């Protein structure tokens, strides 16, 4: 119920967002939506938001996080992964739970443009997995401008999460996402003839089938299992060296409570966990009207960011991870 209420909640978003399309090194692009300019807050910290599977700036949790940042008089931006936001991308590949190079490139460019601006990162669901994996991959090389991070309802173990979606509620969770994933995959096969079997894609009713037929071959994995096990963020948590908040509910219908990383949190001085018994998946509704719910997780994230922003020191110069010139023009 938490999951459903949250997804059906108000999508009142901040108006007048500025859309930019950033060209990636391979010639493709990603879309970023920036907050309205605030001349009175030129040095305000920036919150960079990463959405979940098939999400966009229109996702309810994204709107809630944007409003939380705005209430704090902070800047924010939403990174829409390739093929998301209603615009097909140009490359053969799209996005997936373990794809972190786009995030690295976007951060490098943001830092190159404004090296004295603090950045705080928040990812929801798939976006949380991407974020945690990137933080772990970079470890101590995360640029100092990235002050803190938060992941809400990250899957931690993609194999378990995929099977949970395929099997619970007669597979309704997987089928919900496949309603958009399958048509996008078919369109990608038409864009690049011969890369996918359209008939096989249409028959997909589970993540196991879809990730084996589409995600794995498009992104260089042997099969679905190889993709899941290579991309799950739990194995990267021990290497994270930035203050990071993990929020996940024990009753999450997509991510069972048994995969919540209690041991990894206990062993790390950088990880903080909030694992309540209730909250669903990206839900955490604490009251309000059904069409205008009050959301707990986004407020906790903004509070965590504010604590670490208040404690940070002035920046020196640092090398972003991964090292690459961030000078590509907008598309």
C-alpha cells in the first residue's frame, strides 16, 4: 500500500525547470533538468537526483525531493538516464542498474563548470544502485565536491530483487515495468536492425527473460545472471568513502528485508542506515491526503545532506572519477 500510494501521489513539480541535453563521449546524450536560477543563492549546494527504473523528472519521489531541496534554498538537477524522459537515445545501449560511466561524466562536467559548488547525490531504486556502485568503484577518488550521498530503496542484490518482482503478486511488479521496457526495446531493435529478436522481446513476461534477451546482450553481459551479479551494489558498499545514507523498508515488495546490508553498515564509518519496518518501495508515506502525501524519506535525505554541508571544509582542487575531460558541448 505504501508503494502504491506513493506512486499515485501528487506530481506537483517545480515549474520552469531548464532542460539541457549533454553530449556524451560516444555521441549519445543524456537529459538534465536544472532548477530555476536563483541569483540570490549563487553558491547554494546542488542536489543531483537519479531516478529509478523507467522513471524521469516526472516521478513522484523525484518531485518530492526537488521540493525538499527547494525548501532549503538549495539548487538541484535531475539526471534522466539514456532513453528515459520520453526521448529515445541515439546509441545501441540504453541504461541499466550497473551503468555508472554516465554519472561519472556528468559529475566531472558539473565540477569543471563550478568547482567551488558542493554536490550531494541521491538515487532512488535503480538510481540508488547506480549511485552506490559508482561511489564504491571510485572509493577514495570520489571528488571532494561530492560531499555526501543517499540511496532510497536501492535493490542491493539484483538477482533477489528481479526474482521477487517476477514471482510476487503473480508477477505484476515485473509486468508493470515491462509495459514500457518492451516497446522501447522493440524500437531499439528497429533503430539498429538485427540486434534484438522482436518476437522474443514481445514474449517477455519476467525480468529474467527481459534481462537475458535485452539488457545483457545490449550491454556486454553473458546473460541475466551475469548482469545481476556484476551490477548489484551490495558488493561495492565496503569501498565507499563518502558519508552515505541508506534508506530501505523491511516490507519493500521489490527488495526483501533479508538483503538489507546491516553487516556492511556496521563495518563502515561512512554508511548510515535507516531501515524501518514499514515504508514500501520508495514510499515512506507518513500522512497527508492520498493525492498529496507527506513523504518521510526525502526529508531525511535533505536533513542528512544539510548536516554534512554544515560540517564540510572549503574545497581545494581534486581529480574527478573517472578521469576524463568534461568539455563536450550540449546536443
